C-alpha cells in the first residue's frame, strides 16, 4: 500500500489539525511530504508536534521514517526496464512460461483484493450512460489498453472517443467535453507529463469525471481523478505486466454489455449486418476468374 493509500484509509480517524496536514501533502503528493517538518507545519498552519502525531498515527516512528517511505516510492515510480533487469528474479529456462504465468496469476489475485467493487460498479454505470460521452487516452505503451477499451465500448454505444497522444489534436476533444462526461486515463510508472496536462486541462475546461488506471505508486493524474484503479504491475522481471488492468477492462465491458443489453443488442445486430453482408458478387464473373486461374 502506498503512503497516499494509507492516508486515505485512515482519513476518518484524523483530527482537524491532522486533516490540514493531509490536505497539504495530498495537494502535491508525494513532494508535499518531503519538505522540512516546520515548513510543512507552516503551510498547513499547524504545529510541528501535530505533524509528528499525524505520522505516528500512520504507524511511522517519526517524520524522517515517513519521508524515507516517500522517497522509496519515488524511486520505484521512476524505474525503467534497465533498472528492473538488475534485480530480475530469474527462473529456469525450461519452466519460464509456466513460472511467469504463475507470477501474473498471483498479481491478478492481488488486484482482485485491492479493487473496490463500489468504484467498479460506479464506473461501469457511467460508461453505460448514453447521455455521457467517453474520452479515453493512454501513454507510450498503455495506449494499447486505451485502444482496447475504446474499441470495445464502440461496439456497445456511441460517443466514445480515443484521444490521440499528440497535444496538437487535443483541442478538438476538449471542445467536445461537457460536465459529467467520462475521461479514462491510463498512466503507469515513468509517468507521462503530457497525460497529467491533458487531465488538468480537461478538469479546468469541462469538469468531467476522470477515471485513472495506474499502478500502486500512483500517477500524478491521481490529483485530478474521481475514481482510481491502482493495480499491481511488478512481477519481478524487467517488464511490468498489464494483465490486471486488461482483466479489469474486460470485466467492465462485460458488465456494461449485460446491464444495457436492450440497447446494446440492436447496435451489435446492426454492426453485424453491415460487417457480414457485403455486396453480392457476380457469379458469372467469379466463374470466369476461377477458370482463368486454372
């Protein structure tokens, strides 16, 4: 669990002074917790002992212990495949595939425990609401997930937009956005500043509901998100796995289809009629062409 997740989980137990500290830290997470204790206290307009009591309540021995944890998160968030290769847990060559599948299966089980059923149902309901447009965007690699979600939803409903990564194309989509529309952002460690900027502009211009798919270290887009799916991606190899978010996407598509079947079915039937009913070919011409090949 990240420090942010710990803070949010314990938010109901905080005093008024401690809630001020929480607000300052989360407003610029994780950097808000890396300043000297007196500076943090001044920004929150509380005393330094209030900050100490806050970190103690979270289970840390002191403010330095709390900061060490934040620094550790920052290091994890910035790790590249080259960094991960150094501590990759190698498996016997003969059993690599089965061992890798077992690891990924473990992450799926971990993700299932981490996901909020309430958030899942709320997002599925929003994605199925035809009064809302859906905008989906991803990063360098995670845009493949964005494409999969947007394409799947386009089978089920209209007004689904896959936003390109080129910022020069964003004004077209930002102008279309309205309050209560859904913006889905995929952003994983070594996070892209461009995705944070897109979420920031969308929130300022249209105030849509932003749904973030990210990892356990949390993309900076989290500060703009209404719902966050922070799923484990590290499997001890030089490449992270997208198995958990992919399964979550599939589950959402199934749920949206099932809950809106009366509207989805006619759309799928029309799609199939147009896709599977090509113009009738001329039998005589086909026969001539066949003889020519012979």
